[in-house]
């Protein structure tokens, strides 16, 4: 058993960004949505639909496979660990993530890697995100 | 963020510049304080609100982008509807995009020779031809620009619909989804400049001064907002939670303010709307409350075999304006009317008040089928209202063109001033609670229910929590309005006013390096009050000619019938206090 992030109730999202603020605040100590390891995407118009992209802690991460320098290594419980000193700022990890979940810091030119910590879920007022238990081979 | 950068954009020359003004922000904080001072210094007295010189000011404050529910942006301009102070507030993502761009204020002046939309990315400004989107609805414009105008971060898209292009004096500016600079005609000012839309984004992130302090205050506000029952109500039913309680105390405007009881209130209530029509709630950025309610309207087409659906934002004020006050009794009909208004880009409150004036004027024979081009106006007749709105949209004849200019303009031209329910030429908000609500609409600097919330005083008196006292009531209105100048300088959503107490505001300001004392805030709000009133008076707002619409004296308000003598006395008491406030500021 391992615990990873999931979007459990996408349609309950109000687009408040509390999740992104929480992630940036926790890891960068900055009030912004920009340094979050996940994204809430807006769709245009009164339709008000949101799509949430968050690292689901893959057991076989495409991002790590795409990294030419092993700056991303597979984390024991899923997802990846980032080794900053090895990063050559090539953007390949972001391109490799089919979910578009891997975020990018355009100033540091580095990926923003999810720690599967569940803090964003704690701050979601609408139960959209959750840290859930999955089988080891999932 | 430094919180003192101003961007000036000149549409005549397609030039822009950014500069810092630490003195201005140091003194006036931001938001309404800064915007008021900017407008005051521009000396707009002899400027036509729809001329190129007429400015559009957008401003945020030092807490935006940092703390939850500091979500508003203040728009300040010369109102084409009233001729004096134009001020309207909107939520959405606009404040966040300005914050990300590092801009505390944006001033737009001049006039483009052809339709344009502006794209602001940090401190860069692009001017794009907008011929192809001129004529598009406010909703379509957002969809188009969302896929067309790239940004350097989360974008905010503010735009006008056809109403603004026609320079309808009640045109609004739509902000992102379901939020608007709704009041006092900002859309016409955009239209007069050939400005269809502004798309803003920024790539900046700003260091946090003192993380531990910030984190503590953030969490306090956040969890207060999430846990407080009052805020929960805003999320659950939204502002339409007010429909039934107001109806119960005879305070829900019905058929052009003829009575405070609407027989079909149940159908338009927050409860019924939520249960049967709510598609979802959405939020302004950085607001865990999420009070914006989107209703869904499902309509058959082609022999009732096919269906299409629309999502339409609804709130208490639109329900009053296009619902109860026009005697519209089904949510379907209401949502259909709101959809047209949303697409055209009219401010919904002024639109409703103007239609209710027109209906009563028709009943009384002041206007007839000659003006309406054959349409018979009746309260409750949704299909005719639908036609009226499209005729207004298309400016079908002189009368429909006139309706675009609001209730005060129409009553002046056709008659029926006594039942044109506007205050200072601004269509009334939706409360017949009693004299304090009306007095607030009349004397509030924006003629808005959010200026001083007199209805809540009325409600307290109705419930017996407070006793009647004309002079104390006036003082309480002024006190409330002045505190709100501070909240509006920090552009905090007024729905969070119970969370943002004075102590919290001082603490939050302190955490971003702005050290103030209670007394200083009081002095600042006084000064803002004085400046706003000076702008109003300079631009024709006459303190000696202030009146409620005559009809209201015959109406049974929540507090009963108003005594004209007492009301007159309160108005004169209020105006002398305003004069005093102005004098004090001049002495300084
Ligand atoms: S789980 Fe943690 S690291 Fe991952 S997006 Fe959420 S807050 Fe950020
Ligand atoms: S905190 Fe929840 S509701 Fe708000 S944007 Fe994130 S996922 Fe959506
Ligand atoms: S309470 Fe509503 S209007 Fe206020 S900030 Fe939140 S979502 Fe926006």
C-alpha cells in the first residue's frame, strides 16, 4: 500500500486556487499560485469548468524516464524525487507527462515536483483532491 | 510587492508607461483610496465622461494576492450615468493578474481610432485590432480572447458587450466568469474609447516580508472563512438566501417597488434555485467561499427532441431586478432574461429598474405602443420583456435607444420621475426594508447598497435589536460607510467583512510592512469620504436637491410607511454632516 494524490471530485471544484496557494506557500514561502506543483486550469466562458492536473505518483513515471540526466528518480511510494544539481533545464520531463501535471518554474527553469504530501487537499474547501491509498502495483 | 506601481495607457497614441508613486500609496493604501485621489487630481470637472480625456482607473491594494478574500479590483471613472463619481467593484481573477504583473493601478485614457483590445503582460502592453470581435457578446468575447490572447500567467479578461459599444449609459464591464463592474456605466466609457477588452497577466512573484506572520494570518482568515456559518451560507445558497427572509418582512421589491411581498418568492428563492437550477458554484481567485452561483437553463429546440443548455450566473440583486420587481415568476423566465442581459453587457440592476419604470409608465399612459413599437408592457410578461431587451440591444427606435440610458434619463425625458426608482440617478438596489436602506442609497458615494448597508440597520430595527433614532441612524450609516472605505482600499470582498475586523486589518497591514494605528485609518477614511464627495459636488451632485423617489413614501416598507418630515430631516442632517466632513478635510 502507498499513498498518492488523486482528483476525487473534479466537478466540485470552484476554481478558488486555495490548493495552488497552499502548495506554493508550503514549499516556497510565497503567496502565489505560480510555484505550485499542480494546476487548476480554467475553461473559458460562463461554463465555469475546471480541470485539475496533479501528479498522481506514477509507479513508472514518464517524467523520470524522459529525464536525460537522472535529475528525476523514482520515489519509493510513487512519483519522483528531484535532484536539482543534475537538472540541465531541458523541459523534457514536463513534455513527457501525459497528464500535464508536471509544472515548470520559468524563472528557475526547473520542474516543480509534487511531494505527494496532501497539503493542497487539506486546503481544498470542496473535497476535490485527496491523498488516497493505492495498491503497490497500481 | 512594492505596491506603488501605476501603469498609464494612452489609447490615442498607443503608448504606455509604468512609474512608481510611493507617496500616493503610502498615504492612501490602495484600492478606493488611491483611485479616489487619482481621479480627484485629474480634475474631471469639465470633462465629458465619454470623451477621450475621460479616465478609467483600476486599482488594487496591499493585501491583494496575499491574503484570502482580498479579491476585488476597484474601477474609478467619471460616470456617464450620473455625471459624477463613477465607482464599481468586481472580483474574479483581475486583482490576481494585476498583482502578478506587479501593477497596483492601471489608468487608461485617450481614444483609439478603431476598435482595439489591449493585452497587458507584466509591464508590456500590446494593442490589437478588434474589428472582428466588435459586436460580439460579452460571453463570446471571453471565449474568443481566451483562446486568442496569450498571457504570461493566469489571465483575467475584462470586456464589454454590444451595450458598451453602443455607449449605453448602463453598460457594464464583465470580469472573467460571473463577476462585473456592474454599476454606473463603465462599459460606456470603454465603448467611447473603442476599447473592447483588456487581457491582463503577469509572471511576477513577490517575496513575503515575514513568512511566519503571514502564514499565521493567512491561516486564521482561511479557516475562519471555511468554518464560519455566515460564509457557508454564501457558498450554499449564495446571496439569494435573502429572498425569503426579505419577503417575510415585506421588504422584497415587487412590481416597481409597489410592495415588499412577492407572491412567487418561493420559486425565485435561493432554496429553490439551488435545489432545481444550480449547476455549480465558482469562486474568485484566493477565496475559499465561492459564492458565485451558476444556474442552468435547459431549453428544447427542433420539435422538443433536442436540448441545449446554458449556464447563467445569478445572485440576489439580479433576482430582484429582473425577477421580483418585474413580477417574473419562474426561474426559467428569469434565467432567460439574465442570459440576454449578460450577453449584451448591461448592468443588471439599472436594466431592471429601467424596465420596471417603463412598465409602470406604460400602465399610466405616459408612454404607449407608439414608443414601444407595438409591444404592450405588463408586469410578469416575460416574452414581451425578452423582445424589449432585444429591441434595446438593436437600438430599434428612439425609445429603445433611450431605455439604454437608464431610468433617470427616461423619466426626465418622458415623465414619471416619482416612480423611477433611482437614487442620485442610479437605479435602486433591491431592498424596501425602510428609510435607512434608502438613505444609504441616496447618500452613499456610489449609491450602492454596499456603501453603508442601511438595510441591515432597518432589519435590526424590525427585529427589535435596535430602537429607532433618526440621528443615531444617520451616524451609523456614515460610520459603516467610512469603515468600508478602508476595506475597499484593501479591496477585501465585503462578504468577508465580519472576518476582516479592524484588529485583523491592522495586523495584516503590519505583516506587509504597513504600520498603522486605528486612529490613522479613521482619519484616512474621513479624507477619502471628503475627496469622493468633493468629486461628486464638483461634477454636479447637488446636496440641496436630494430626494427619495416620491412613490416610496406611499409604500409599506419593512418598517412601515415612512414619515416624509422625518426623512427630510434625516437627509438634511446627513448633508450637513457631509459638509462638515468636507470642511474638516479642507482645513487640514
Ligand atoms: S501534494 Fe503537496 S507537493 Fe503535491 S501538489 Fe499538493 S501540496 Fe503540492
Ligand atoms: S482548492 Fe479545491 S476547489 Fe479550490 S481550485 Fe483547488 S481543487 Fe478547486
Ligand atoms: S465571497 Fe464570493 S464575491 Fe466574495 S471573494 Fe468569495 S467568491 Fe468572490
